[in-house]
């Protein structure tokens, strides 16, 4: 099956979530929450990520994670991740209790599509200090993809991690996981880049992006993905492929916001105030632009020809 056809089938079978001009949504991906060790990619941005997440919770956003939220290739024990990022999971639980949390699985947390894993690991949290199990995401259902549908215009936004067009990280993900867990994790500490990673291999990154862009252009649909870690925000009239980047950039995290029917690309980072104090700031990188305008531009370009 071709990659484009596979994307179309996933799109058609995706769960649909309706939204309107009062809805506030934030999309993040590739958090790669780890075990808190030197290999935990989120560790250096943990305070920035938590601050951003707390802002979105307090301001009534729905949080949608577009895959690779947890680093389950390098780590085979989910409990070490929840223990290392206890505060984050307690905050995510607050989103979940208010029905403002959706999780899409990526290649690095593909095991979340396994119901037995979800029931065992995501439904409850074991507190090592209290030696007691607490509810976490009871009855959570991680998805392969989601579709956001605007209630007034009917325009659809396809949400996916993006690894589905990367053969090694999709069909051969268990083999890729073996390489990462037993080989590349250790070699990276010596300065070698993992060739299985679209985020660290420019050729693989470009290949993934070209396929996702081609699908968005062919289907005339808006597609938002992660996986490559490279933020993308097209101009109106261009193929509607967006990417929210990642939470493991060297000095910041990036996200896509949808607020009042408008879409923006933002980054969160640490900046110094005039009093020489450090604070976490949100900076708008692109937008906000009306989602409706993106679709109108595509329709108009078709009319020309």
C-alpha cells in the first residue's frame, strides 16, 4: 500500500471531534518524557513544558498530544517515566478529568495502541512514596489519528503523528526500537546521530515532510503532524501541511494553537526580565490566521485552473 493511500485510510477511519469559534486547542508532540536521567530529552525543557501546560490548563484549552509523548523505546518501564515526571502527569490528569485531554500515539509510544498496556500502565499511577496506586487516565483511549471538524464550515483538520509514512518507524517499529534501546541510545552519548530518527536525519526528515505535504495537497485537507521535530506553518495558498515541532528543542518548546477558529505556531522559552529574573514566555512565531482562509485560498487556486 502506498503511503498516500495509507494516510487516506487513516483519515477516513479517524475519530471526529467537533469544534467551533469558542474552542481553544493546543497541539504538542514529541515530548519524549523519559526517566529523568541524562538520556531524558525533556529534562532540559521540563520547567518550560510544565509552565506552558499549566497556562493552557488555567486558560481552558483542550490539550491534544500528537504522539511520542513518552519515550518508550529507550525505556521499557512506564512507571519510571511517571515517577520522573510526577507533576506533569498530575496536571495531565486534571485535563483528563475535565475531558480536555486526547492522546495520539507515535512510533516511540506505539505500545499505547495495545489495550493491555493502557489498562495496566495508563489507568493508574503507583506512588512510590505512599506505596499506593491512584487513578491516572481511567478508560483512556489513545488514538492513531483524530479529525477536528469545524461545526460551522465543516472544514476538517487531520491530526496524526506522521511516522506512518516512514516505513522503518511504522511497519518495522519493533526492529527500530531494538536498535535504539540496545545500540543508538549508547552511541548518542558519544556523539553519533541515530539514523532511525526523522528528527536527526535530514534526508529522512525531508522524505517524511514531502509525503505529508503531497497528501495535504492531493486531498485538499489540512494536516497537522509531529515526528520530524521541525515546525512548519505554510502561507495561505500553499499545501496545508503544518507541524507543531517538538518539546525537545535545545532551548524551547513549540506548539500549534487553535483559538477562535484561528491557527498559530508558538514557542515557549526562558527569557530574562528587566530585573534580571528568568521567566517562561510565549512567543508567536506565525499567525494567527483564520483556518477558513487557508481552505478558501486552496479553493480559489483550483478555480484559476
